C-alpha cells in the first residue's frame, strides 16, 4: 500500500523531471530499440526522442491525469453538466498554461535536461572506452603468446616461471590486462606439456611463432634458444 501511495505521489508531483534512474532507463531503452533497427543510430538522435517523449507523453499524461481527477471530484458535487464542463474546460486551459510556464518548462531546463545530458556524456565515455578496448584487443598478442613471452623472459632473467595459481594470474593480469583464468590455464600448460590436447598444442606452437617476431623486434637473439627448446618439447609430445 505504501508503495502504491508513493508511486501516486511521485506521479502527481511530476517526479520524472528529476528521477535520474528513470531518465537513464528511458534513454537506454530508447537507444537500444532504435539501434536494433538502425545500426548507426546516434546518441543525439536518442536525445531528441527522449525529449519528445518527455513533452508528448510524460507532460500530456501528467496533465491529462490531473484534469481527469479534477473533473471526477467536481462532478461528485455539481450536477449541472453543461455549465460544469464548460468551466472545467476553461480552467484546464488556464491550468495548462500555468503548469507549462511555472512547472514543466522550469523542471525541464533545470532538472531533466541537465540529467539527460549527463547521461549522454557518460554513454559517450563508455563508447570511447569500449572502442579503445577493442582497438587494443586487435593489436594485443594472444594469451598463449603472452604466456610464452613471459616464459622466455623468466628463462633469460634466470628467475622462476610464475606458478599456475590465482596470485600469479592476478599479477600477470595487472601487467598484461588479459583474462586471469586464461593466464592461469596457459601457465599450467607450460608445466604440463605432455598432457596438452592437439588444439592446445597448436595454440602453443602458434604462440611460439608470434613470440619469435616479438623478440626479433627487440633484437634479443638469446630468446631463440628457449623458444626452440619449448618448440621441440611440444613436437616430441605430439
């Protein structure tokens, strides 16, 4: 009951102008809907749709509901229908003008529009971040290649290869930005070469070839010894 009363009160005071979560949900739903139909649908186009929805749906629905409620209350006490309806019509026109000037327009420019533009700015940042992430993924080595590069660096530095556990995976995740579980899985493959499947072995061999190009670019010929040794191990267990 309290929730119903709260919703009715929120509707009557026209809370939609400052309800951030509702505005965000409306924006995202509208954007997804039109983007499914038009792949290049823009955030600006969605902004226009949401603003249109505000004026032609939210405002008219709110005002219409208030007028209908007022009519029902008036008709409960007055039975002179022609006179009453005429008075209600005149009062409705005056009320609408007053609400537009003193409620809807101020609420739109002071609350609704700034919140909407903030949501758009958030979405623009998210899109830019996703684009940058995709760009990085296109140029980043595969996880098997990264693991082999780490393996060779460990051999060249004469330090132990990171263990195939969560702690090592988390540290390498911070270093490479790659998936922790897959890093842990590939570290385990280096330890258990004889147990690799045909597909896993093929991925490791492909990683070795990519690693050769990496170390060649670094002008590190000493890496060749360890890459050749790892390649021979993989081939022997095939």
